[in-house]
């Protein structure tokens, strides 16, 4: 059986799964369309601004749209936010003061946050939360892969003011969390610890489900515009949505105390952000289909994947245990070879800033680092798990999967 035959076989088995994904896509698009029409989006909202950006109608309306989409009181949506990590750092610094305590309830956060918090084994950079006398601890998910409320209660301290959770698995072999799984935690904190803010890293999860964590009581959600909500068109940026007082505090960290959201111009057009958001439900559905296909293909080849190909998904990430470094690198090289940009480059493991292990990364994307475009990356540590995400179109995902399989066969790391 060749690679295309493997993919055809997997695709036929996934038709009921694809139907479910398309239903969620339509629900998401209706949500977006409704808020666009509510706020009467017009060409004037795409116009650039310069200088301080006072009364920037394109910026302000986009933030109102995000707040409504996520059922929150306020939002920050800015091209100036460099990445999801930057957006998370804004929230962490904006919502804590010296002497306070942060509790992570989904274990260790994504690698790039370790140096921001000050828990990196390698170094504690100048300006970390630890240097600012903000302490940190964590609880793990329970055996069912859910937030352990008893452990959270036991870990909360008198000076705990911020509880953080990560929806996506990141580089951990654990299930990603569905939006509704945050409801019990939010309810407990609001009733028993009303002074504590609950923040969720929502990266990779937007539009994968019918609703978002903020619909279930989460105080602040954070994400990147070059992931799901940018629809593959946003060239940069990040967002934060949540309660008005929390967003105000974060806005003072974004600009300056007393200024907050009132300034911030953008000399390019806002059109890619509006159009990208409109495209996001469809683009995310394409990425989820691609992830399901990858899971099914490698399951049929006897490999361990999470989520499984038929699982209901919480994010766009597909984790596949490749077991050997050679197989992992060959897979990432195959994904790169199938890319529309930099297809000639063959990724190799390297010391990527902010990560604790060497990382191999396939990312032949139009927007640098855009995880909603097809990419695959992995830390070079056992069991050598590939984390694949994205795909602007399912057709591209299908072609790329065949090319990745062929590369693995060519390198002698896989028999199909």
C-alpha cells in the first residue's frame, strides 16, 4: 500500500467525523457574522491610523467584536502584540503585584512561559515575575485528565490572586481541555475565592468547539492572532478578552497607567484582521480535519496519537509519538517539503530561544510562525512526539501527509 492509498483509506473512515467538524464550523461562522452585522462593519473600519491613534474606529470596533464573540465585557486586540507568549506575559504582569502568588492548575505551562514566570531550570531572565517577587506553584490534572479541584483548594494561598490554566496540551502528553471543563473551576473560584482571577491560555483552541472558556465563567482568555482567530490572514497580533477591570489593568501594562486602550495606531490596513476573523471558523475546520487525518493514518500504522482520530477535539494540535529521533525529523522534513514557502529547507534540531530542549520545526508559512498554517514541531526528547497543527485548506493537509509519509519511507524510518 502506498501513501495515497493509506490516506484514501483513512479519509473514508473519517466521513462522520468530518460532518461533525463542518457543523461546528457553521455555528462559529454564524457567531462571527452576527457580531459583524451588530457592529455594522464597513470599509471605514479598515482604514489605517498613525501617531497616537486616538479614536481609531477600526481598532475600537474590532475589540468590541472580540468582546462580544467571547461573551466578555472588554477586549484588547492589537497588532502590536508580538505573539501568544507576549499576550500571556501582558496578562501575567498586569494581573499580579509584588508579593502575590500565581497558581497553575494544568501543570507546568508551555515552555516559553517558564522564563517569564522564573521557573526555568536554565536561567531566570532579568524582569521575570520571580524577580518581581511574584511566587508560583502548580497542581496537576487528575487521572481523568481534568482539573483537580481538591488539589486546587489545597494549593491556594492567602496571597494567591491569579489562577492560570492552559487549554492546549502544549508539549505535554495530556488531553487538551474542552471549554466546559473550566466551568467547575470558575464556579468554585467565584464562590469561594472572589478575589482570585482565572486566566486561560486559549491558544490553538478558538473556534474548535461551539463556545470558548469565557462562555463558562473564565475571567480572562488570551490568544494569538497568527493562530486560529486570525484565519491565516492576520499578519501579526494577539488578543485578550475578559472582565472590564481585568482588561483595564492589562491595558495599563500594554501602554501606560492612565492611558490604557486609548492609544495605539496601525499604519497598515485593519482588513486582514477583520477578514481573517471572518474566515477563522472555516480555516480552523480545515486544520481540524487535517489533524484527524494525520491521527487516523498513523493509528493505522500502529502509532500512538492524541487525540485519537475520532475524538471530539478541544484544539488543532495533533500529537503523534514517533518513538525515534530519526523518524521525528523525517516527518517534520516531509511537512516542510510540502510547504508553499521555503519548501527547499530541511529542518534540523536547533537551540530555539525560550525552549528547554532542542526543537525541530517545520514551518513553511506565509506568516512567520503562524500555527494556523500547516506546521509541525517537537522538542527533541523521548518519546519523540511530533506536534502537528494547522492547515489553511484540507487539500493541502492531505497532500502534505502523503509527502511526509514518502519522506519517512525514503529515509528508512517507516514502512507503509
